[in-house]
């Protein structure tokens, strides 16, 4: 099979950045910082183009693209718009394959002259076979090729393909890594004057390194091609779409941002429904749905849930949240309740549904393993919402470091801080492993709620839950919202073959 | 004016806790820990009642309440239900004024016998003039009297009166402190078998130490009294109500939790509308609305907003969020746009509305002061949504510690960490002060969005914003939701005198 026309875009064998300031104390180029952070230079040559400087941050500079010592596949432009024509000429002469225009001031400025300038630049580049990303965007994040938008972005190679018409929202997408999933490729494509959403979705459909696609779109230009690409892609992998400018107010903002004519929300909803894509309301839901379809929760078939292990009034509000999303918490059967009563004290607790098997007092709200297992196997339910605590560790009767710590007098020194942190991390890890095994054995989709205030062990829990195929969420509401979204999406796919 | 009948409840001159386990390694009493943490003993005597132990955690134990050396005003019971009758007899003999039953297993258990037992206990106590909090609750948090539910709860004395039928949700309410507002008094009253929501609201109405009331309710028992107390209280101070069990699913959960018959959501909505109370959907909104009514944002008169200072695609999604809440971002006048253009480069930015005066690249998205001031004074708008960055500090041109830090090579040691943290804290503080002065001078209500990932400086910003009368929120959506809620509440108060 021939490579996709866009394939070489993601494998540049040398990169040059044009427009990095050499002046001390000025804001450094995020692109240069990103490539240095990812150690791109260990793989391929990295050049800087600067009219006077000889080196910036240890990277050698050349006066023009043509002066770079070897071939250059990909050029990143941070220069003002006025210099772009000359840069394109250099790129043509150098045999550059792709040009990323961080440079803004083209069609998104909203005037005819700027739009004409954009068309002229794209036409000149395309006539010589140069593909353009942008203008007005962050370009490429490809961790397998050690390319990032900026420093301190994940180096792990994942399986999510992302495309975003907005740079800020591309960076927001990257936060998905904190929930577990990482990206194979993420393209911030701005105005999309050459490479656009339709082409990127077409590529994503056949990219073997990507099993899930997330997209932030503003315009719906080239509607026919977008429809075809969405349909092709959504037929083979989940495609989650967040549409900016879906309200009239947002649409005006989108026009200022990327020059997109947003079209109506209803049209876009129909587009997603007909192609099988999953349309979400906001970035949080995009993250939550990406987590859900990367886990056993993607198999959820209905809205009959069990809610386990959160306390009294919190359970009441959680039940309201679940019901508001159109899901239900039906009562457990008498047989299950009888079995549960062996492990749950009656006083102040409940064996109906929600099930309160915890007791008040801090973060350690452990649940007897038998209770969790009974809930995972109770007949007549579609999924289990459970708090992330998991069963108590084997040595719970003795004083664990995390337990002893609460006995400290306030203000007293805390010699056990490190031991407690390690114990919390280990608890998070073992709970995630436990839930992974439980879901695999019981076949019941899990939605695990981790509200922990400790960021380190919470991060570990999300990572490990993802690794073990378990969907974890920071709140019950977000879990319930995404389950309802999955169910509506499944119901709306009539006529399309099932994806999972 | 005579003291309110409940007043002495909040000023116990000696406390005894019954039911603290003496065994090593067992879960310690949160109540004992809370009183020790608040140093209640420096103010008044604290006794423990234990059949055998002579002291626990340094606090002397007595075999019965009667044996305590001095008078006891308030007794906290953690013993099992079976011992409560005998305890009440001791309390009567000792002349105790109030009894807090953490003890559960009464009416919330759902059977007739347990409900009868509850009635009997309450009748016995009341016949001797003892008021009862509970059963099945956390009781009192009164920082001015050094009383808390558990260790590590705020010691600062605030002006919010809280009542919660759920202990867990009382603790959730306390998280409001992280946004600035603290509590004068917070009562977790569980089943409310004696002291109930109506009595607490009646007290809150005339409590001079409380300017704002937040309530978590499950049941709507004694409906006539509840209506009267809500109306009385909401006439003189804002009353924010979160109702658990507002859906059928949640109502069943509420019945298991506190034995409450929840009634329908529609009835409760009418109750709030007619009394002038503010009904919210969830705990997040309770916090957000408490922040809003504690700030200049409470004066917002309409939904015409300006959105300032967030980047491109983020602005688009923010505009969608704002519009979905029924608010609007009308275009700025040509005069204002002309004035703004002096400070905002055209390329990639916008002087319409939303206004994008920032540039990409990390956390430091500063906005020229003139831009913020123009937006605060532009005619024809009701409020300003703005990112929390504020104007750049005077020395921004030079390399500040926080700026230099980004240039570090990854993995390199960071000698400036402390300086950077201090710089971030100082930036947060000065931005909050700036916004406070701006709101006071311009008279335009502000909703400031602080999405910072750094918890320390974010906490400082929220605290300082609150101190300077500025409402700050973690997301645009939450800010927009609470503004819409305030406007709907204001519109629904027809016939009631304005509160602010």
C-alpha cells in the first residue's frame, strides 16, 4: 500500500526554525525549546535561520534557509507576515517539503487583503509541492519523531491522533496525558489554508499508530470532503469532535480567531450523527470521552448503574447527578442485598443503591472486597460507578504509615511524610490493578471516581487505571455525563456498523 | 433583645465526648482530634467518657458523664445506639444542655423500630430541656469557640452560616475556605429529629456574625416552618440552598441516608422562589454562588459581558460556554475598538469581543493595563469576564525569576525554585489587589478566571481576590453559570424587596 500523501509531513529528516530572537531576555521560541527538550537533534539535524546571530541556545544559525548545511524537510516560520513570501522562495529553492506558519495576520485578520495574501502564499508553496500547516498555528507534536510545540510536553509515544484548529486548544488536548492516554501525533493547523481537517482525518483513518482521534474544529470548510473524511475515519476508530463556535456568540469569536465561518450548531450535529463521529460540548468532555473509549467502559450497553462507596449525602447528590444525565440506579435484588448485608453494617449505611459501604473520616474510605465483587456481578445492571479506594490492603489492621500520620498533633514534625507518600502511591497502584482485574473477570464496565486531593497519588491512579483498561474520572457528574454521551452516540449510529 | 433559643448551643462552656476508643491503632475519634487541633482546652474543659481508660491522647477519661469534674454543657456521642438511652439519662442528671448524636441506626435505618427509638430518645431529652443534634451527623463546627468536626479544619472565623443534613456534604461545604469565605458556624444535623433546618435558618436569620447562609437539605419536613424560616432568613441575607434527592433516584438515596421523604423537585423550586432563597444544582455551584454573592459580582444587573484575555480557540469555547448559559458577548463600539487597537496588535488577535490581548506561551499571559481599564469602562456592558493575570509588573522587561526558569534545560537543577514560587505568589497578590481597585473605581462587576495549575499561587489569588471583593472562578463555564443563576434569581424575586 502506498504511503498517504501526508505521511512525510510527520517524518521530517531535518528541521529549520526561522524567526527565533537572539536578544538576551526576550521570550524564547517555544518551538526551539520544544525540539531541544525532546532532543530532536539526537535524531536529525536542527537548524536556526537568523540574519546575524551565529548561534542561539547552542544551536548554530544560518543567514537563510538556503545556507543550511544539509537538506531541510520542514521549516517553522515565526517571522512577521511581511517576510513570508521571501521565505517561501527560499523553501522552494532548498527543496523543503513542508512549511509550518506560526506567522499570523492572514485570513483570520478578517480583511480582503490579508485573505488574498494567504491565498497567494499557499498557491506559491503548493505549485512547488510544499505543503503548508497554518498559518496562525502551533504545527506539529510528534513524540516518536521528538517534535513538540514547546518544552515540558510528554515524551511518551501514545495512540491518540489529535487535530486542532487552535493552538491553545491543542495544548489543552495534550493535558489528556494526565489521565493516561498519550498522543501519536497532534497537529495544530490554524487557518487550515492548505492542510485542513478533512486531509488530517483522512490520514488519521489509515494511520496504524493511532487508534483514537480527537479533533477541535472551528470552521466546516470543504464540507463535502470533511463529511467523507469524518465518515471514513469514524468507521474504523472512535472520532471525538469538539466544535468551537457552535453558538452565535462563539461563532463570531471563531471568525476573529481563524477566519472560520462556523455554520450552525444543528448542521454540525447532523454531520457528526451521520458520519458516526462523537460530538462533545467542551474540552473536559473531550478528555473524559477519550478516557472512556480507551477503556472497558466503551462497551457499556445501557444506563442501569450501581453507585458504590461514596458517603451519605455525597451519594444523594451523586444519585441526582446520575439521574439528571438520564441514567438510573435501580434497586438491587433482595438476593444481592442479603449477600451485601454480611459485609455492611446497617447503621447509617445502605444496601439499596447507591450502596454506602464506607465510613466517615478522611481519605481512607476503603470498601470490603466482597462488596465490590458482589456489585460487579449483580445481575441486571450495565455498569458500576465506584469510588477509587478499592479494598483495604492485606495489612490494614496494623498501623500503616498513612494511618499513623493522622494521629500527629498539628504542627508537630512529620518524619513519616515520605513513607506516607509512598504508601499512598502504592495504594493507588494496587487499587488500579485490582479494578482492572475485576473488570476483566466480571465483564462489567467500570467508571471509577477518584476525587483525591493528593495530586501525586491521583496522577498515579489515573495512569495505572488507563494502563489496566479502567476508565477513571474526577467527579461522578463527569463520569455520568460521558456514559450518557456514549449511549446516545451508540443509539444514533443506526445503519452504521458497530465500532465496539 | 433576648438571645435566640438556640444560641447557647453554639457556646458550650464544657464538652464531653463519649465513645472514643482507647485501643492502640484503632481509628481515632475525629471529634477528639478536631477539638485538640482547635485547642478547645485552652478555652474550656474537655472531658472524655470511657469505662476503663484513664486518659486517651492526653485527655483525662471518666467512667460516666456524671463523673466529669465540672459542669458539662455539650455531649458528643459516638457510642452504638444501644447505649444511648442510658447516656441520655446521665445527661439529664448532669444538667447537660445539648447532645450531639453521631450515633446512627435511628430513623434513617428505614424500619419502624428504629424510628420509634429515635422518637423516644428525643422525647426523653426534650422533656428535660436537652436539645439534640442528629442523630447520624457530625454536629458542630464553630471556629470562634474552637470546635471542629475533625483535625485540620480552618481556624479562621468567617461570616458564612452553614447547615447540612449530611456530614460528608458539611465537609464539602468547608472547602469553600479555599475560595476565600470562611464559616461563622456550620451545623451537620443529620436526621434533624430535634434541631432541624427550620430552626437553624431561623437562628441564622438573626445571627449577627453571619452575613450569608448556605444549606444542604434532603427532606422538607415541617414544611410550613421551613417556608417561614427560609422566607425570614432570605429577606435579610443571601440563602443558598442545595437540595439532595431532587430526582427520583436521588430521593431514594436520601431516604436511605437520613430517612427523609424528599418531595418533588418542582415543589422545592417553588419553595425557594417564593421565599427568595437561591437554589443551586450541585456543590460546585454552591461554592461558586457563595463566592459571587460575597463580591462585587452580586450587583450584576444583566448578561452583556466582555470576555478578555484568554487565547484564540480558548476564547471561542469560552464564548460558547457563556452563550449556552444565556448570556451574551455583544460587539464593542467602534470607539472602544479604536482605543483598544493602540494596545493590541491586529495579527492573530481581536478587538471585537471576546478580546484576545494575550500571546501564546505558558502561564504568563499578561494584558496591558490600558486594555483592562478600557474594558472595565466600555459603555453598554454589565460585567467583565477576565483572565486573572492582570497587567504586567513594572519590571516585566527585565528577566524575572519566573521568566528565566523556563529557559532551564530539562532535568537541570533549579536553584531559583523558591524565588520563582515567591514571584508567582507576589504576582497573584498584586493582580488581586489590582482587580479589587479596578472594580471599585469602575463600578463594573468582575468575574475573574484563574485556571492556574500552580496550587500555591492559585490559593493565594483566590484568598486575596475574596479579601478585595472580587469573585474568582476556576473556569469560564462556572463563572458564566453562576452569573446566569444570579440573574434568574433576581428576576424571580418579584414582590420581594431587593437584597442587593
